[in-house]
C-alpha cells in the first residue's frame, strides 16, 4: 500500500471526541482523504492502534465496485489480533462523492462494533471519505 502522509489540519469547529486524539482526526481528514480521493472503486481500510492510540498497522481490507465493498469481521480483526491492536479506525470512500451514511454503512459498522466488543478491540470510528470526510463518531451515528 502506498504511504499515507499525515499533515496537520485545523480541527476548529469539530467537537472533541473522547478516545480519539486530534492527530487521528487530522490523519483521517487529510491522509485518508488524499489517499482515497479519486479512486474509481470503493476501498475499505482499517487503521490499527495500540493502547496509546498510536498507529501500528494499516491495511486495505477490500476493494469493491463503484457502489459497494465487502468487509467481514474476520478480515477486519485478524490483522488487529496479529498486530496486537487494542482499537481500530475503519474507513472507506464513496467514489460517487455522495457523502451520506447509507443503511449498508450503518449495518456494517454495527456488525463490526459488535464483533470488536466480543474481541475486546474497540472500533473508535468509521470514516467515509472522498470529497472531505464524515466521521460516524463526530456525527453520533452508532457510537454512544
């Protein structure tokens, strides 16, 4: 996978999210957006973090079609176990540039949160990106 660079960005106007540092939000809004922007197919990625919320591994879980991609819990959490991650940030793009959270996005995220709970690997956020980004955590979708 090509390198994903981290550039500081302003987080003014975003509400603080417990458990997620501003550097991670910066990473999500700049590095992932830059990496996924312009991709013609949906890409589903996972960022694996240690107990100190430091990135220990990043992996492309799947590359789908123009309108969907698949991500099964076993494929998302196997690298987390292998890299001793205590949490994960999920991310995918919407090549259509429709930045709305779909019903399929919500169902998948809920399934992955439940699976992570069983494994004691916290899903910190799910980010949809392409033209900007939407954070499920910031929007209060599925996360309490």
